[in-house]
């Protein structure tokens, strides 16, 4: 990316986040001195494999052969029994049809574990919007998806300011958003409408208009002193042409937000 493009990109982000009052540190997280590491809490099943008890939807999600399937228009599937704790581990399995797009939202705003057919959907061209990314914020280290139609194993770990995305047993995102090194990524998500310090959301499975399946959804709360795997993860490289397309996408986000603000405040 040339210097002019970088300057424009930063100005666009600043326009969005103005007025509002990353990630791998490379260091192992250690329990506080004098404390005994907490005993890991047990997982709870959020989906019983046969009903959608505890889940809110508009009739467009069904249970078929032990899995949740998106069957038509109607919106996201929301687990409404309780909001997710601040520190947690979420495990789930997912699969998509050809070209499908969905997402798992686990904190307020735009906290999204991207679900995608990387090979066909346009979002697969940009690692920062590909499967297992923290969408429009941090790209995975590599594409660890299985072929379309096969089940993938997803995992989200949140502890303090650390966010991890796992895919098929591999840690592909490990970020500490308090690390100044990744200020650009934090601001990029803010430009989309997300705030990484936000907490307290209901788990939501996105209806993006495409066939998608979920099963074996399990959650456990994490203690603040639990050991955390902080082995280094290197985000995938993003080419210059993809970064340029991303910049244009951001311009569209900024323009639409200005239009919405203008309608509210004529």
C-alpha cells in the first residue's frame, strides 16, 4: 500500500471513530503471584440436538438430523437463556453449502467469528473477512477450512483483553487488543461499528440468506487465572489489491453512516 493510500485509509477510520470515548504479545499469561490456578469450569450444552428450546427465531431455523439448519428468511438465531460471560470458551461445529456466508456473534456490536465458503464467496478473497476471522478486524494465520459440506470445528476463547479464534484444532487468531501494535485493527473494527471492550451479548447465529448448519454448541465460563495458550500466531499476508478493495469498502461504510446520521439530524 503506498503512502497516499495509507493516509486516506487512516483519515477514513478517524472520521468514524472521532468523538468516541491486537494482538499477539508473544508472552505466556501467568497466574497472579500467590494465587492457585482456578479449576476449569465445565461445559454446558446450549443446543440439545433435538429442539431449539432456549433459542429465539422467526421460524426460519429447524433441527434436522441433530443439527441446526437455516431454512429460510427470518433473521438470526439467538440464544436467549443468558448473555455470555465476560471470559468464556465457546465450542461449536459448522458447515456451509457452496458460496454460503454466516457468522457467530458473541459480544455486542460487530464481534463476529466469520463462517464462510472461502473458495466461492467474495469475502474469501480478503483474509480479514475469511472463515474464522474476527470479521473486518483480524485475519486468521491461514485457511484451515475443510471442503464445503464437511463439518468444521470452531472455538472462541475470550479472557481479559485476549481473543482467540480456533478452527479445526488450530489456533488461527490470537490477539490482545490492548497491544498498541494493533491499534490500526482496533480502529478498523470501530469504523465498522464494533468496540472491542464491549461485553454482555446474547450468542447469535447469523442468517445471511444462505444455507448453513450448526451443532454441538457448548459454552463454559473461564476463570481469570486459568492458563491460556499464548503461542504466537502470525496473521496472513494481505495483498495490495485486496487492501485497496478493503479501503473502498470502508469508504462505503463511512458514506452510509453519514447518510444515516443526516436522516436522523436533518
